[in-house]
């Protein structure tokens, strides 16, 4: 269940994207075909990169909003 806090919700979404990326990569490792490797690098790597970037974005956006509230 997603949290009501915006920061927690962003962290949960980025975690879910990372988990889906890891599951895709794990399933692709079971395949011995060349298309499995392409999916491993393409889809799995893309999902992991999106999850990490969304995590960093959520940290940066929360930090900037907290600095604005101190002013």
C-alpha cells in the first residue's frame, strides 16, 4: 500500500521500479538465447536506471522544498 506522504510515496515507487528491473534481469538470466541478453541489458538495465534516477530526483526535490520552507 502506498503511503500518503509524498516523499515516502516517491521512494516506494522508485523501489518498485528497481524490483521490477531486478526481476526482469533474473528472468533473462534463465534464458540462454541472445534475445535474453538483449532484454537483460535493454529492459532490465533501463528499469534499474529509471528507478535510481527517480530515487535521486525524489531526494533532490524534497531537499529543495525543505530549503524553501526554511526561508
